[in-house]
C-alpha cells in the first residue's frame, strides 16, 4: 500500500513524478466516454473508489483503482491502492488503450487549515502498477492553498490528459487568473512532461 505523506512544499508536489512508459500502441486509441469515475482500457473496465479505513480517527480514506473481471478483460479483476487521505476525496478516472489515469484530492493532516492538493496517477492496465504520479498544489501568502476537483478527460488526440477543477491560491507556473484551473499534460501516458496550467 502506498500512503502519501504531507508535502513539505507545494512546489515539490508539482515535481513529484515516477518515470516509466508502456509499450506504444499501433492501433487507434479509443478514448472512454463513460462516467467520470470509470473507463475502459484494453478491454477491461476500471473505476476509482474510496472507502473509510476501519478504526481510524480522525477518519482516513483509502483510494483504489479497481479492475473489473469480465469476458473481455484478459487479466481478470484486481485493485491497487493509490493513496490514503484525511479528506473524503473527490475522484475522477479516464482511460484508453495507453493506460488508466485516476485523480483524487489529498489532505495530509486532519487539520481544518491543511492544504488540499490533487494527485493524478497513471496506472498500468495489465499489472495495476503505478507508472507515474504527479500533483497540483496551490500557494497563498500566509496560509495554505487548496486545489479541488481534478476532473479528468483525455483529449481527441488520445495522448493529452486534461485536469479541471477549482482552487484557492496560485498553482506555480499558471497563467491567467481566477478560481478555476485547467492543467494540460501532453503525452501523459508516455512521458513525464509537466502540465501547462491556465487559471480562469
């Protein structure tokens, strides 16, 4: 199980990344258009869920990516824990044949004033290993920043991942201004290229 620790710096969250690239697909990439918390990759249905961990106080929530057993899924059912958080997280998932992307809001301590960030994971469809983790955090002068939502979608090119939500504070490197954000990750499943973030 992977348990995320509180980040010492929200800038470090943006740099958090684990490198690795799956095999390149030669066939066209069909992007799932299912509900925001589920998607299909290589014939398998995936969904992201959270559940309060028993016996924890203050409450902690475990976030899992689940693979559903079916006649079209070569690898059967399974799941992987992608994080543990002190908030009841917002969840999103998007998938195509390159991989599965899942996001959740993360709070590292039970304090009401603790920062909230969005983590986005690339999960390998076959092994359920976490190929890449990246995060979006905001900064405010004198108090914590908050990033909410993390709604995922894969753009029509099949390789660009878009993350949308709301925020309080400034995400380092963002352009524009306002409480909404759009983070665009080019080649999300095959690179560790950082996102372009636009506030509006």
